[in-house]
């Protein structure tokens, strides 16, 4: 019996390993959270513990950070779609910066507008969403797949941002229930929208309760599976439960600067195993 086949609308719980097994090579993987807040780090670690981690992934993030850099460094990512990739005050994302600079990674140029309008198009069930964003910039030259159209009412030229979708979205919650209802706190990023455009939605949660009846940010019907992951966002923050692990982020940056990403990753995966 497959992990998904035993789930029911009343109980969508999977182990972290079972949830990580749902991501397949070549898929588009969306990671929720924002900057260094509420990132699905435990899920990424579990993904990298697989005997054969998925490769050729398209990584979709509104902003990409530490967990995304681990995936890039491990060779899982073929291309990225994000309007920011870095570690905020802790500097550049070292593995992304190295891979992009060496031409080993395709960077699909995105902005907040292109991601937002592309996701809105998918939510609306149409192929594109028109906007005046990007007009007068060089971004259209960098993205030949993004076309312009004529507004049939005003005659103005508009940009037609293509719909954005993904195969799997992973979102870390402060608390969720067995049915998949989840609370994300006040900084939602675009997590509710990612849940709306993904074929499968995995929620990792600091705590799983029997029934969540208030302050629900993600409704259970959108969620495929929910898995328990205490401190699952660290070293990003899961405010108000715990702050950013600045020391760990600095340790990561220093390890990469010393050319020891592999050693750092092996230590991180060993520490969290079991």
C-alpha cells in the first residue's frame, strides 16, 4: 500500500520520510516561507537523505534561502524561479551564487510582479495575466517566453505573464491538524497561493493537533499530506516559537567559503537522522 493510498480526509498524516518520497525527479518544487522565516528545512534535509535524492528540479520560491541553497549545493536543482536568493544579513547564498556564476544553473529571471501575476493566472484558470509591469525595462529581452499583448479596450500594450504552476508545494506551519488545516502566523508570504496552484501540498508542522478550529491560514481540502517536524524551520525562524539561528547560518557560510559544503551537509544530515 502506498503512503498516499492510506490517507483519508480525516487523517492526512505521513512521516517526514514518506512525505519527502513524494517529490520526483524533474518536477517543479515550491518551498514556502519568506526570507529566513518559516522555511521547510526539515523537509529538505529529509529529501537529501533519500538514497537517490531527486534531480533536475525546478525550484520555485517567492524568496529562496538556506534550505534552497542546500538543494542547489547537493546538485538537485536544474533551474530556479525566484525574485531573491540569499541569506539576508548573513550574505549571499554561497552554493547558488557559485553555481549560477559558473553557468551550472539556469536562472529564470523573475520579479515579485511576474510571480504574483503568473500565480494569479493559474488560480484564475487562464493561460496568462496582463499587467503594465516590466514595460520600459530590459526584462522582456531576458524572458522571450513572456509576450506583450494589446488591451482590446484601451489599445494599450500590456505584458502577458504566463501562468505559474508546480507539482509539489511544501509549507511549514506553526500548527496543523490531522485534516491538513494549518496556521502559518501573520507572515504568510505567498504560501496560500502556492497551495492553490500546486498539484500536491505537503504541510510540515511544529505541532499536529486533532482539530484546528481558529486562525486557519491553509484549509485542509488544499493539503495532500501533513507531517510532524518540530523545529522544522531552523535555522530559519518560526516566530514566536524560536528565532533565526544566526550562528548556524554563519557556520554554513564559512564552511562553503572553505570549500567544505559536502562536509557541512553530511554533518547536518547525520545530526537530524532518526
